[in-house]
C-alpha cells in the first residue's frame, strides 16, 4: 500500500486545496500542466530545456508571466473604478462608518512608512546590503501586494515565489550580479507580499464576522512576530529531519525528481538566483511570452463574460452552464488557475484537479432548496473539509519531522 501511494504521489493537502477552489479552477490547473508537459519536445528543440529536464524548469517563468499579464488588466480596472468612485464622491458628505469598520488612515500610513524605512536601514546597516536594491524591493511590494492579492481572492493561490523571481530578474536587468544580495533584497518582497495577502484574507473573514478592524490588526501584528520566530524554528526542524530538502532540484533530471517535497517555491528561488551568475536571455523571453498569453487570455475572458447576451445564455439552462464551465476550465481558463500547472509536477496538478472535481460533484448533489445556506460558498462543507485535509497533512509532516529529528539526536 505504501509503495502504491508513493507511485501515485498522493498528497492530501493538494487534494484539499482542490476541494476549496472547485472543479473550474482544478481542471484549469491540470489543463495547464498537460499543455506544459506536451510542450517539452518543443522546449528542448529551441534550447529552453535539456533532454530529461522537468517541464517546470521553464514553464514556471511562463506561468509567472501569465499571472502578471492577467493582473495588468485587473489592477488597471481596479484603479479606474477607484478613480471613478473618488470623482463621484467629490463634494459629497462623507458617509459615517460603523464603529467596527473605522480605521485611522494617518496612523496606518505612518506605520507603513516607519517599517519601510526600518527595513532599508536594518538591511543596509546590519546586513550590509546595498540601499538601492532594498528600496527597489520595498517599492515593488506595493505592486505585488495588489497583483498577488487579486490572485488569492480569485483562485486561492498566492504566487509569492513568482514575485520573488520577478524581483530578481528586474534587479538583474538594472545590474545586479551577486546572488546573496538578490536573495536578501527579494526576500523583503517575498515576506511582505505574503503577509499582505494573508492580512487581506483575514480582513475578508473579519468583514463577514463584523470584527473590529483595529483589534484585528493588532492580532495580525502579533501573529507576524510569532511567525517570524517559528519560521526559523520550523526551517531548522524540517531540514534536519528531511535531508531531501537540502537537494538542489533544479539540477536533477526528471527521472530523479523526488516524489514528495517538490516545492515550487524554492525551485524557483534557486533557479532565479542562479540566473544572476549564468545569464540566460531566454528566461526573460519566457516571462514576456507568459505576459502576452495572460494578457490576451484575460482580455478575451473579460470581453466574452461582459456581454449581456452571453450572460443570459449562461443563465438560460444546462447548455449555457456547461458552455461556461468548459470556457472556464478548458477552452479559455483563467491565467491565475491554469498557471498553477506550470509551477508544479503533473501529478500534483492531477491531485489538485481531483479535489476540485470531487468537491464540485458533492456540491451538485440534490439538497433541500428551501433551507437557506448558513455559510457563504467559500465556507461550505467541502471547503472546510479541504482545509482540514491541508491542516492534517501539515500536522502529520510536523509530527514526522519531530520524530525523525529526535531519532537522529538519540540514535
């Protein structure tokens, strides 16, 4: 049984993540993975891959570009709508906010400026990193907090590692050659963007529950402090307990890739940092190809789905619903969803899709229509079970890691 589970690369956390997002996104991910797998011979022919290398060694750059291309449209729309609302409110009497929604915007700005300066000063004076690259990374945080925030809100995927890679590539374009500087500066963006997206999701939950935003913010800050400490502890623990984490998977051929621990994040980190000393112009080309694909795909999706006739067709019956499903999942999937298949191995995408299909099937079963739903759709039973699978898998890995470390210490 253990050999069988290893052969199929079972991942309950990936299956659980698929249950949270559903079939439309899950199937889109496996479609992206299959397209990436099918393109291997072409990538080898043009020199973007060597024979035997996994497709994600190059497709993660294309997938990254796809997210950026789609986000370019979405961020532009958000900024345009914000500008239009601001013009409409000019001269209007301010609306009194409910007590739990009130925030002190001035103090928030002071908080952001203080910690932005603190990061640059600490990085330059304590860690001896160049000020210019640190400032560059801090400024990029404002861009990727929006880009990644959209991705998290739409498909529950935070491509923070992709933001890291883009930062390194942009720094390389302005003259960076030292991988250590790239690692330190890009980590500023990595951590900041990750926390920004988590705080966004917390605020969404707080909005549903009517949580006081100031109190919620204080708890978030406390969580960040604790997380910074525990991140170091867990990194030491897992890397001691699982030697496979010390392998540089970017140098391993496809048939030697480990069945588990195929971290898309660290895979991209190492590849991007290595590119600083081994300049490969085709990597930048791959990103721009992805940007074009993502931009064109998202633009077409916006045009099609904004048409009144199409919206009526979708709502008219099963044929319209099925057509819309195929458009989202196979024909013209969201770049935020299909890009997932370019970041991970094919079996990982398959389990992600399986979880999505299973959850959508369960949610489609007949139920009492007269009974009003007690929770929003993203807090349905299948979503909560999926979250439980992720938590259970994480706790199991933690337990095994502690056990392995103790066995090493006392053997």
